[in-house]
C-alpha cells in the first residue's frame, strides 16, 4: 500500500539524531561539555488510516497546521482496510497514529501492546446500499439483494465494512419481511471480495457490480452522480465507531496528540460532518 504525503508546509528538516556537540575549552586541564540537547520531533506525522476516512483526513491534515499553536507538520498517510493496517502495525510498520473503522481492530492493536494510552472515538458512520446510476439489474430496494444472478461486491469478513455488512444481513434475515436464510442468499451473490470499502465503491461506480454496501460517507461529491443510494433502516443498520490512537512507536507523539485533539475539537468535527460522518456531538 502506497503512502503519499498530502501536505508539505514545513521547511526541509535539519539532521536529527546527532549526539550533542562536545566543545573543548582552552587552558591547561580545562575542558567542558555543551549543555545536553533535546532532539526535536520529526516534522512529519505518519498515520495508518481506514480508507473510508481518506477525504476527511486529507482536509483535516490541510487545516491542522493553520490553527494557532499547532505545529507546522506534514502528513504521510497509508489508507486501507483497518485489518490490513493493524497487521502492518504488528509487523513493525512505522506510524505515529492509527485510525480504524471499527473497535475490533483497535482492540487487537491495543492487546498486542502497540497503542499508547486509551483510544478515543473520533466519529461514527452508517451503512447504505449503492447501485450504479444506470441500475441495469433493476435493484429497487434491499430485498433485491437476494435476486438470483445479482452481482454483489463486498469485502472479506475481517474488514470492518464486510463485518458490518454481514451483521446487517443477519438482522434482515431475522425479520419476517426478508425471511430466514436471507443473509445466505445475498452472500451467494457475492462475485468478489475487495480489499477495502473504497474498492467496493469503485466497482459499483464503474458498473462492474450491480450493488454494494458501503458507508454513507463514501458517497462523496465525486461519485454521487454515478451511483444511486438506498437507505438502510435503523433497525437493520450498524453504527460504525472510528477510534484513533497514538502508537507506542510514535516518533512525534506530541504532534500526534495535538492532531488527535484537533480531530476531536469542534473544528475537526465540522470537517468530519462535512465529509458524511456522524460527529460526536
């Protein structure tokens, strides 16, 4: 998974990690060492972030250094499925921050001793059904997901949106309006399991699938004209909680803490709401 720096607002970094300079003083038997120097934090924040947060975090990263008192840092993000990012963290991937689309992956990272302090929920999300704008399969509602021959895309179960999708389908199967076995019939229509929710959306947007379940925040202005959205009633829906935390291997923990506080602030929550998330308030 590629990491791409989103902002480069700070000047070139000085060399870091050099030992304090020892200064020899003239005079017989006279020598002194310079005062201990504290190595400054890197001017880059490295973050592993759930792919559904891509647009929101791009905007947050652009706004963060402009706020009074915030450090002039750049950001390097790796966006992807939360389960894959957690695995990367376990395998030693460098990161100051981890933001997951579910608590399960964050809990696993915490149990593995990778998280500093207590994770904090940054926002919430909910599921929607999306179909291509032309809707050649004639999907008119949730019941049509079980139609034989429908091409449905989702993700693997361990990816948060895939887990949420299966939970939603189980709730439907327990309702007489859909009937027992509805979840199995729908999953029989899955033609591919994508790596993350953004790939699910792309498949539907391009008409390579008849339907997919994604987050409401994934229907961004860029794709809104290419898809048709069906709401999933609250009794079947799942509210996704997004936790964020500083990692124990963070090289810029102070800047990371400031960023977390900004995300949770009214200004940060406004950006998240603008990007389709349910703010904490």
